[in-house]
C-alpha cells in the first residue's frame, strides 16, 4: 500500500519549491528583456553605440598651453591634461615623443632615454601628465607630442618648446679710447631674457675683475630688469688697463669691447688738470703734474722712454 501525503505536507512542499521556481522564471524573463531595455536606454540618450563610445573616450583639456618659452639653462614643463581616462591602465597609454627624431621619451611613468634631464611628473588622481626638461639647451628647441592610446587609435597633443638665449652687448662701436688718468666707464645691456640673469661678471683679458681689490678703483653697478644694465667703472686709468673687456652673464652670449688707454695730448691737458682739481689734489701736486706733462710732451723721445 502506497504512503499517502497529507494535505499539510503537500502545502509545505509547495511553499518550499514554489519560490525558487518563480525566481528562476523571473530571471529568465529579465534576461530575455534586458537587451531590449538597454537598447531603448541607449536610443534615448545616444543616437548610436559608436557615439556612446566616443563620449567615453579620453579627451585633451583645451586649456593646455601649446607654446612654451624657456630661457637657456632653465627648466621646461610641458603639460598634457587628459580627461575621461577613467579606470584604464595608464602605463603605456600616455607617452611623450620628441618629433625631430621620433624618440619615445616617456611612457606612463617610465622614462626611455639616458638623458637624465627628462622625466614625467604625475600625481595620483590627477589628469596632468607633465614632461619636465631640466637645464634646457639649444638642441631641446622643437615640437613634442603627447600621445594617448584609445580604443579607436592614437590621440595627439603637440607642444612647441622655444629656447630663448639672452644676448649681451656693450655700448660703443667695438673700441673705447680713454686717456691715462681718466675714468673707464663701460655699460653692458642684457636683453631677450625672460628673467634677469643671476650674475653679471666683467673680465679684463680673461681675468675677472668684479672683486679686484689689488688694482683698486674698480666698481660694478648692475640694475636687473627686462633689460639688465651693468656698468663697469675703473678710476684713474693706467696703460696696463688697456685690453679686451668682456661682459658675461648667466646663460647669456657674452659681449666684448677693446679699450685703449693712451697718454694725454697737449690739447687735453686742461681737462686732465680739471679732473685732478675736482679730485681734491693739492696745488703743488697740480703744478708738478702740469710741469711733468709739458716737459714730456716737449720731448717725444723722452716721453717714449718714460713709458
């Protein structure tokens, strides 16, 4: 005789088995309807799926500077701001390339050049990938390309780097003539400099004289600015002060001038006496100076021997 299932047991079995069956049926129905719902949602917001992909592709910040000017010897910072990067693996997706030789300088956070002046700067969570070039040189001038790998290909942003070399020139025509005992005054102007030079040195025949205490009577006055002015003053010029004078500033092409210090001619004697009077010389000194000069000028051969 077969065992009979009571009504209570049957109801209990239905309560146990029915919910899983309903859940499975609902999941199957949802799986069949999901593509239609997704398609309806996409059609509502985007004209097609390709547009949806384009909207989620990385893009460059339009405010990124495309032209950078740096002074010779300074540091260059080339910015590349990439938006919508999302959760992509950035290593290898963002690269910096030097266009003149197509050299890949960096990829992700890795550097692919032996030149230690190059490195990429990127803070976690930032959209800025900056190529830094330290101590820029003339050969660094040119175009650099920031490349971003996407699902549809390569995107590029170009930055033009301009290296500015400041120039110095000394007022005059290449020569400067002064008399013995007078003051040598030379003015050097440094231009085409985004920032004032850190120093300006003066040289006499390759010897720096800014701090020449042995000679004495030498002073240098420098006024920094868009056009830096540096004035060299040498008082009571001697014939040994003749020679080549060079103005040399940091990261600047130097400039030179030749100074001739010669003896005073007869028509310039009063001017020399006036200079000595203004300097506070005594009457006896002035008289001796005048007599000595007149005597030397009267006998050219003796004047040459005295020199």
